[in-house]
C-alpha cells in the first residue's frame, strides 16, 4: 500500500520498515521497498538511517525492550512464582498482538548477522530469567518438577510467538481470549480439572 | 558445507534445496545456492527441476503428506477422542524433528505464490480435521468445552512448529522427552494434578 508522501522521522521509518520486513522477510526486503512503502526517495531514507541493518536493529530493540519491561512489572515481581509466570505469559501474548510487527521480526531472526545474533542472545537472557521463575514454581510445588524448565519456556514462548503468524485485528478472537487460552493450556491444560483457575484470575 | 560432486536425482536435490531454504529462507535462497550446495552445475540442476518453486512444492508436499498420514494411523482413528488427539499431537512433534527441513519450510510459508497458497490451504484442512476431534473430545467431556477448538489447534500446532527453530540433534533433549512435554502441557498443564496421565500413556 503506497502512502502519500510526507515527512518521516526515524521512528516512523522504522514502523514502515517493520511492516515491510514482516511481509517480505528481512532478506527478501530491500531499502527500495522500504522507501517506496514510506513514499520517500531512497536518498531521503538514507538521510535518516545508515542501512537496512540499522532499521532491523531498531525494530529488534523495541521488541526486546517490550519483553524485558514485562519482567519488571509489579505482577511479575511479587506474588507466588506461578502467579508471576501466569502474568508474564499473558503479557507476552498481549505483546505478540500489540507490537506484532516488532515481535514478528524478532521471532524470525536466524542469526545471519551480528545484529541478529545480539538479538538472539538477549532473547535467550529473557527466556533464562523466566526459566528461573519456573524453577521457583517447581520448588514451591506449583509446577510439575519433572518438567524441564528450559523446555517449558521454549515451548510456551513458541506457542506465544506463533500467534504473530495468524492473528488479524479483524478476526473473531480478541487478545484477551487468546491470552486466556494460552495461560490455561500451559498451566492447566485442556482437560477439565477440579482445581481449575477461574478465567478472572488468568486475567489478573 | 560443499559436498563432493556426485549424481543426483530429484529427491536428493529436493533434500539439498530444503536444507538451503531452511538456512537462508526461500526468498533469500537462489538456484545458484542450491546448485552449489549440491555440487552440480546450474544447468544440471535445471535438467532435473523446472524452477525453485518446483523444489519448494516438492518439499511442501512431503511435509503435508507426512502430516496427513498421521490422521490415518490406527491410534488417530480409534479410541477416545482425547487419546486420538494425544496421539496426533505427539506424532506432529515427532515429525517436526524427523522431517525438520520439510516442516521448517512449511511453517515459514507466507502465501507469496500459488504454490505457497495451496500449501496453506491444505495445512488448514489438516487443522480443521484435528479441530473436529477436539470438538468430539469436548462433547465427551474430555476437554474443556469453553476452549475454542480452532484456537486450541492453532496454539497447539504453534507450539509444535516452534520446535523446528531450536531443535538440534546433538541437544540434551530427545524427541520422546519433547513430545511428552508438549502433550503434557496442552492436555494436562504444568500445574500438578491428581488425575495426571502417567508418562507411559503420553507415549502410547
């Protein structure tokens, strides 16, 4: 969708670039594509950014900052370990929807450049921080101690990440319903249970 | 990894192409890359295949055939709906590992060509067939009726698909442990439960 020519700053150009990367893949997208989508000349684009890698790095930073910000939210820092985990998983689902272009680009990073490898390393730090809370939940008897904490976080965030591939704002499912389903599945499972957590608590 | 020059047929060239596509992305990979990796000339490659799209189509067909074959396995056709679902989920995890290059390419398809759109349509048929069994499990009281069956299958297969991104044959986790963790999470959840399904049954 070509847009009307207008003044851009680095943030709005990053917005455009993320949309282009999410659509065509980072490797498949060119600076020509970004300039065309933004309605600016390539020279004007290079006035704002040094390279396609810089746009990627800015997008990945946004995604990572949003993820790490979740870990310092009050509900991620206080309460029982499993309540903290439920909060984090719910918020990661919400981010997959709220900052979908950023998360899409982060999810698809393969480590093909220094920028991508740095993002992968930070993402691993995030996962490790969450795995630590999983271990605390296991020690507290709130999570099955037989589960590998690292595997649990990979699988859970794999489920969260997959949402970027199919979520559409006009779809029948809103973000609350999706977040609730993810939290229910990974902590309570699809099988009915007598001690099920009420939906209200999922949303807390 | 450059290989010794040898005779190739269409199947082994598809193997090589899938590896190249999984590494560089389909859009980022060229027929030159495939020829180089196979150790054949581009002319020799074009003797066997008409286009990069043909290689993609062959890879996607393999992935989809493997998935649909699961649905006609005896354990997917007989028994309680939830036992059938457990079998299907376990087998999809195993496929994500056993035919990882094929599944990787299928997971990353975005609908950028007729070949990709056909694959997405067949993949949706697979998901719809599984959602049907989820509804049967709900009707039988074996799965929470409040869960949206389509959302459940998307999230569950999202978790399964994510495995292709990090699984390494030399890793600490074998495919049985991974499959068991996925089945446990989506059906029983991470929270301990009195009526937990014993690990042996996950593996049945």
